[in-house]
């Protein structure tokens, strides 16, 4: 189902860039305590998980798995905010750091928009540890693309009760073109700089499998993905990577209740990437708003008093579809500290 969202932006944050930057940079970082777990992988690499501390929950308490975006981590404010909501609803919460996101990984390969096997490994690990607990997953941006692709691959076999994806780049090629336009190029430069720093740090610790061009010459996603992402992860080139990793073609195959949240003014992509009704399975509810930016969605009726709407809408969805997920200790956003 494709429907209009009821999100309304704060009157002082109607601009897409204001929404995006306020939520990611201006917002104080939500306070959060976590316990870390390192998951060793069969190929010799590892994944880092950040769990909410145990607070006497039953073994069958619900679990929310959070997938971050490109260059994201536990420090991403949207992730911290949602984990606080999970805690307030009597659920276990865990953030999956994609391979190489928290710190340099051991292998030359890293994470990318189409890598679903690592997420599948985490789901199996969580299911083995908490066999009776109902599971949900929430993915943002790149993490949302990974989640939707995984759900389409799994179909009815997906071992989750429900899912949510926010600000997803459903068509990676089209998004790589759109982000090269206007002010969006600032976001592109910022993200590529983050990727460059991550790969440079890794290749100081391990040998690169082949010579690469000067990272400073790779200034847009197609050139970066051609030179780095594709060869390191088994793709022929950037176009092959985009075609095989985009979540759009997998949406028809999703068979569990899935909420997708998207803004038409997302500066990371163009409105024409938003899937139409014919591209969605009957299990999907796609809510589209006119404003919201990229993982922004900041509302609020009074100047200077923001409300992080995603942390209202996503828990509301989970309360309806994730057994045992129920409000206990409401989060006071005014208590967030930097």
C-alpha cells in the first residue's frame, strides 16, 4: 500500500537540508548505555554488536535489531534514539555494525548496500541466543536497503515478525546520479570522505589486494564504486553493483508486515526513485511525506522544541505488530544530552 504520511515538519525546519542536517548534526546525542559483543565469522572476519544492557527481561522479550546507514554506527543519533525507545518498551535492542563500520575489519572486503549475508548471520545468532523471542528489524538509508533486499530474498522464510525501513535508496544507480546535483553534492563529498578515511585506515593494517588510484581522485559515487566497492566485493563494475544490490526489485517478494517511510524532498535522491503501488507487495505499507529530508522527520509546534517523529511512528508500528512490545517508560526527548 502506498499512502500519504501524516508527518508535518516543524515550521522552522521545512527545508529538506534543514531537516537532514538538524537531525544528524544539531540534535544532541541521546544518552545510551550499551554492552558490546564481537561476533566472529567463518571467513575470519568479525561483526560488532551493541546491545542494550540486560534489565531483568524474560527470555522471550521482543528484540529490535537496528541497521545503520552509510558511515553510520552506534554514534548515529537516529540509532541511539530508537534503541532508547526499545528500552522504554520492554524490548531488547541491538545495533549491528556492518563489517568494517565500527573499526577496520580484517579482510579487504567491507560492507555495501547489497550485503545481506552478514545480516542473515546476525539474525541467526540472535535467534539461537533467544529462541522464543519475537524479532523486528529497523534499517536506515543503506541499512534500509540491506533490510528490504534481505526480506525480499527470504520471502515467507524471513524469521521476523515485522520490519521498518527509512529513507531507502531503492535504485542505487538513480540515486548515484541524483546526489551529484546541486547542494546534494555536499552530502556526496562528506560520505565519500568518510569511506576514503575508513579504507585508508584499513589498508594501513592489511595489504590491499590490488593497486588503487589516489582516493582523492574519486569524487563521486560511480567513480568510487567502480574503483573500490565493486572490485572488493565481487562485482564487475559500478553498474553491476547497482543493479544487483538495489532493493527496489525485491519489494514484490516481501511477505512480512513492513513499514517504509520516505520523504519526497530527500536530498540524497530524486522523487522518481520512490516505488509505485505496482512495485510493492501486499505486505508493505509505504508512507510518503512531502517534507522530511533524509532520515530527518523533525516535527514540533514550538520554535526550538523539536520532536523526533520517527521515534514516535516506528514504535507505534512495532506496538501493533511485535508481540510484547509495549510502552513502559516514555522517553523524554528534552532530557537528551550532548
